[in-house]
C-alpha cells in the first residue's frame, strides 16, 4: 500500500469542511486508522502512522489560512480489526459534533463497518480501500481509490477505444486478478465486443504452460486464417464453420485467391 500524500488528505478535510461549515463554528473529524498500539511489530503500523502524520500536516496547513472554523481530529485505533473498526465508527456516530470520518483504510475493515456509516448518516471516507461495490450501494461511504472492478473497466475502455481492439482472451490470476478480469470482461461484453476465452491460474503458480497450451489450442481451432495455396482438411473444416460452401472454396483455390 502506498503512502497517502498530504495534499490528498487536504482534499478529504476540505470535503468534511463543506459538509459542516454552515452548522458549526467548531467541528470534529473522526480518524480511524490501524495504529496497531497492541501490535507494535506489525508492518501495518507504519501505514497508520504515516497516514496520521499526513492528516495532521494537512490540518496545520488548513488552520494557517482558515481561522473562522476550528477543527479537531478524534483518533481511534482500528488495530486492523473489524470489530474494533465498527466500535470506532459507532463511537464517532454517537457524537453529533463529529461530521465525518477519515478511514478505515483496509478493505476488510470497510466491508464490515460500512453499515455503521449508513446507520449514523455519517460520511465515511476511505482513502485506500479497493473493495468492489461498497460505495456504490452505500450513500455515506466514499472510496477515493478506484476499485478493482473500475480499474478493469478502464483497461477495457482503453483497449477498445484507444487501441481499437474487438476480440479478447483473458488470462488472469484467480484472486485479486479475477476482480480486475471480471470488470474488464463485463465492460467488453457491454460494448458488444467479445471475450473469446477466459483462463485463470493460481496465485502462487509460476508455470503457466498448461494455460498457454490451452490458449494455443483454442487459437488453432478457431483461427480463421487459411492458406489457400496449401489447404488442408482442417482448413476445410474452418471454411465450413464460417459458412463458405465447398463450391465457393474450390473456386477460390482455382483462381489462386
């Protein structure tokens, strides 16, 4: 997971300012991060600490040019634990002066706590979670990081619109990669283009020989290129599938077309 830049955190705080500026002269913003106070050796601790530093730096910068609205951040440690995350959001939701929450940052936390945002009618802004469809179905959840589904669809749009590609074979890893691939394939089909074949391989699989062999076999069986100078029985079968009659193919061979 990359470090969230302070200017991006400024955007989050400005969103919160717009929500609350007309109602309060002083507001609170909840911050739900994996500070891992009970697990000091966890690699996720650095993520939480770096993000908290960015939030504090952004708040300092905001306060230097905005004196009319006082902002206080209330920090809760999620511990990368779904239950702690829900407890944190419920705590924020019970305080009417908390106008929004920055975090949680992990998809697993957001999936289990999104209902609290809807229950308390409290905007929850996740800077980094990539889980599909949560923000789409919950009007109080905002994801700044594109989901895997959206990324897959963007790749499909680029391939179709910029590269003018029409037919595709998808070869994808079967966990996170599948989330990209599913979005890609659905977007292609929505455009009336086609995904001719889809193959998945295991997350830790290094040898893709079997998958490559199956793709090659598919291409050989469905390839419509025919060399009429040395036509074979397999080529005649391809012609039959296309809908060209034997008489038509004979005339093409005679004319050496």
